[in-house]
C-alpha cells in the first residue's frame, strides 16, 4: 500500500484522532507498525493464541466471531476501515484470544505492537499521550458495543431481536432506510439465531408490511405495527 493512501486512512482512524500526518508517520516507526494484506475468509488473529498486536482496518472489513466446541459461530462485531480490533487482548500480556478476527472481504490491516503503544517513547511526545487516550476511549466504546449486542439478543422472539437491532440502526443513521454491515449468516450469528429461522422471520415481516429489504439494505416502516 502506498504511504499516502495509508496516511489518508489513518488520519481518519479514531485511534489517531487529533494527530497530524507528520505525527502519525513518527508514531508508526515508534510502534513497529506493519501493514498486512488479507484475503476474504483469512484468519487475521486466531482464537486461543495470545497477541501483542492490536489492529486497525485500512481497507475492506473484518469480523470478530466466536466459535464453540461444536462449530457454532457467533458474530460479535464488524470492523470497518478506521476501526480497531484485539486492543483489549493485546494490552494483557499472554491473554489468549477468545475470538477469531477474520477478513470478511479482501482487506488490508495495520498491526501495532501494544507494548510500544502503552510505553511512551523517551521523548514523551504529546502525540503518544494522545494515542493512549484514544485507545482508552476505544476500549470503553467496545464495552458499550457488547452491551448493545446483549440487549439485542436478550429477547426470546427473533422478530423482537431484529427490531431491537433495526431500532439502533435507525437511530444511528437518522433514517428508516439504512445498510447493515452483515450478510444473512453474519446477522444470524450476531443475533444468535438460526439463519433459516432469521430468513423466514424477515420474509414474514416483509409480508406484514414492517420492512422491505434487498441484500443488506433495509427500509423499515415508520407506521407499521411492529409488536
């Protein structure tokens, strides 16, 4: 990846919020940053192994998923360009990952050494202190994200889970028409339901006039009875 393209992405990444391109360039060398190209379906970081690296998605998309011993997957989150992953694990030396980080499409990620992130350089530069503040903010945000998923998966009915998730999408986008970052299987995994049952419920909701959809684009009715 060309340096100017990487710089463009990183200046828009929350981890580097408030930093100039020149400050980012200086940090990348200090943090032993390495870009990695990943094919769709490739495991970026594997469950069960510790990591010293936290990642930033530069292009494409990554999925954070958990698998049980019977091979059932549960999608915890989707990481788009500018987003980070594995920061909590990387900050705890020797802690094995409980999740897989998988490329949902052809992607490029930037891997940073967490120990170097948490240890300010000898110059104690302001941008390094800002990096640590941004990392703390991101970790807090991830906790909230997991809390939201718990709210979406707590109802017993699939329709109620879908409406809970769609309500969040509407609030975030400010529109009843929105795109979601998941395909059907990933949405089913995120809501912890069977894909066939999810697809059937979506069809029923369309018949009931609650929503329309095409692939990952949804339009939810503003007036339909959604109970």
